[in-house]
């Protein structure tokens, strides 16, 4: 499969003709724009654009890519993804190394005492976590792959109150990771496993959406403390390729902050918060 061609086709199908000043008549047989319309809007020949969508044209210029991004109404994340797909080197790149958190990073996790915090790699595998993150997930989360947990585990589906939004974020993140690390066999294996075992993952993956999340709301249904709405901040670590520090907090004095304190207290007393099963 040609990822660039696939991405162009799915973005073209998403654009409403009227949004770019075209008349959407009832005889239109395709969803979104026609190929010739994208070519016209971006200033390239129809033949060249068709070859791009068929995977027969390689390494389009930056100017052409920017024109296509404007015609297809791509946001900044999608535009960068388009450039990345179009400019992959011909020779295989080195496989991404397994991230090993520095001891200083592990100390930072332990210093975050009143909020769940963890480190994840580009495959969404948890590299390390603090005590409150373990209590939130009801298990030791180091080594847990969050994408598998979201799509393949009933516990994961029950835990995330905004499960459908979580699936969109997860697929969007993995799409970006696949664009950045096309030669990572472990990532490819993970994506294949999810596609084989989850119909929803297959449907979302076929849309070729990409997403990046820097901050936002995260809502849980915890079996011990009930509904828990947290604010998530994602910090990309500059010296660790693809690794992020994630911290989920609640405003002091809020009901959610009280619930986090209750969760910590339950964990301290050894009450029901610890099934440590994969």
C-alpha cells in the first residue's frame, strides 16, 4: 500500500465541494472532490495528480505539497504528515531503538505525587509510571500498550468514559508514528494485530486520519472512585525520539481532585485497587 496515495485519496473524499466554491450537484458520483478538481485547485496537471494517487509519481516538490495541502484544507499536523510521506528516503532507515528512561526522568515521575504521570514511547507503550498512574489503571502499567488496552481489553473500554474519542486519538497517534517510523517492525506488528482483532480499528485506520494531542480532557470510570475528569498535558521529550511525559491533573479543591486523593488513600490501605493482570 502506498501511504501517500492512500492519504491523498482519503483527504480528497473528506472535502465538501461547496466549501471550496464548487457546486455539489446530485449527479456527483464521488464523495468529496474529484481528482480533476483537486488538480485545478492546486495548480497541477490532472495527469500528475492521478499519478500521485496511484503511487506512480515520486517525491513531489514542497511547493506542490503545500498547494495540495491548501486545496485539501489540511491542518498543520496533516500538512506535516503529507510532507513526511512524500519525502521518505529511498534506502531503509535504522529501526528506532528501544527507549530506556533516564534515572532523572524516573525521579521526575516520583516527584509528581498528586497526579497520574507516565512515560510512553511512539508505539504507545508505557515505559514507566508513578504510583497514582498504577492506581488509576488498577494495575502496574509499566509495559502496558495503551493502544491494545483501548481496543482489545474490556477493562480498557470500561475504564475510558470517552472511549470513542480515545479510539480516534489512538489511531491518529499511530498513523503519525507510522509516518515517522515506517521501518519499525514492532510498530507494524502492533498495527497489524489491532487491525486483525478490532473492527473499529480497521474502520478508523482506513480513514487515514492523523492526530497529535498536546493537552485536553481525559475522563475515566474508575471502579473504586467513580467518574474522574482530569486535564492531560503531553510533554514531548527532546532527547528521546517519540517519547512523551504525560501528566493528568485535577484542579485543587475540585471534586475530581478529592477523588484522586481518595484513590491514593485506597491504594495506601491496600483496598480494592490492584488486579495486576496483563
